């Protein structure tokens, strides 16, 4: 989970979650990425939507400290688990 996002090189890090329930016609994904910008801020970007659709929703949050960004990501991952998402391979 969050350990998969942490990269010592400072490169873009990403975690992808899916929820597939054919009986309910539910095919969803949720992607979380962590990057740093030119001003040393940490940017957490979330995208979600139906698997296979071109239209996705996006939310971006900016943090001054990496610890705050990681805490936010952990909260998002906890919520994904609560909603029965599974980490994608």
C-alpha cells in the first residue's frame, strides 16, 4: 500500500485500486499518485471512475510536508478498503 508509493529517488509514485462486482455491474478503479512539484510541495492526485470509460474524475491536494501527504494517502487507502476495493496488481 503506502510502502509501494515511497520511492527514494523522488520519482512519481502510484497506487491503483479496483472494485469489480459483476453481479452488481460494478467495475470501478481508484488511482492515487504522489509527486513533488518545482516548489518542493507534495502533490497527491486522485483519479476514479468506471474501468474502460474515457471520462474520469480527478481531485488534487497539495501539501507542504511529505508526512502530511502520506497521512492523507493512508486515509484514502483506508477508505478504499472500507468500500471493498482491492489493490491492483
